[in-house]
């Protein structure tokens, strides 16, 4: 038997304005200082299209097992790799595998239709 749902890693994956509902979940986890492994995965075009960047970073700092990866599909010269974003390109499940995100984690996804279809097609939701 695997871990209980509240014990499995939690993945909050969003793109664009889809950040809003998962940010609410991140706030709740930070308020209770969750000890779960939490992945914050977010994709945006660039820094100008990355809402709540500082807020999400601050919330992750209070989570002992909080991890994040940010992708910018078209970073501008002002966007700083390693500070504003981690990788160029789009979020994809293959990249989750590179990060060793567990496939049996609890996933919460929100974003544009194409993003949702692409991730939902290959994740065990």
C-alpha cells in the first residue's frame, strides 16, 4: 500500500493566469507549514507575464520541503536565468521526470486548455 493522500508529494503545476487557484493552495500549505514535499511548477512567457512571482517565492521559503521550477517560453534580456526563471521552454511531463517528480504525487493543474490537455494526457490523474 502506498502513502495516504495527505502524505504523498503534492504538485502544483500551472501556466499563465492558471497560477491563481494553485496560489491559494500554496497559501494554505504555507499557513500550516506543511511538511509534505511540495513542487511549485509554473510556466510563463517571460517575467512581465509572471504574476505573483515574489509572493510564491516567499511562500515556498516557509515550506521545509518546498521546491520549484519556473519555465519561461520567451524570456526577455531583462529576465535573469537562475533568479527569475529556471529553464527556457515550456513545461512538460518529461521535464517533471528530469526533476524526479513522483508520478504518484497528488497533482493540481490549472492553465490554458492546451496546457491542461498535454499534462492530463500523460499524468495519472
